[in-house]
């Protein structure tokens, strides 16, 4: 029942925008992940907080990478793979080197 209550709290009639309450509506996104805009009592749009949008796009990106990895594994068929340990040895890197390395942001 709490989930239904949360949904009801996130509903915003579109008429609130026409009444000059847009700033108040957008301020709600500081504490709420999403708001559902109603037009003629029907869901018409969803407004997401920047954090929620970022979270969802990262999930989508991770999913696309997973699909790509699975596709590569399937395309590889029965060919033998190279173990993580062998890759590290070939590159002259130890696991402790990886643990000690700084985080790098890849865009």
C-alpha cells in the first residue's frame, strides 16, 4: 500500500504549471526521484530528477555493454579464451598494481 501512496504523492496536474507553480514543482525533485504529470487525469509525462536520470542512463549503458559482451562471447564460439591472470602476466601487471592504481574516469 505504501507504493500506491508514493505514486499518488508523485502526481502533478498539468494545471499547476498554468497557475505559476512550476518552480514549486521542480523544487520537489530535490526530494523526489520522479513526478508524473497528469493531463485530463491521465499520465502525460514523467519529470525525473537529474540524479534519477543519471542513474537510469547508467543502467541502460551497463545493459548495452552486457549485451555487447554476451554477443562477443557467442561469436567467439568454442575458441579458447585468455584468462585474466594470463593477460596480467603478458602485460607485466600484478593484481596489487591494479588495486593501487588511481580511479580513471572514462567518457
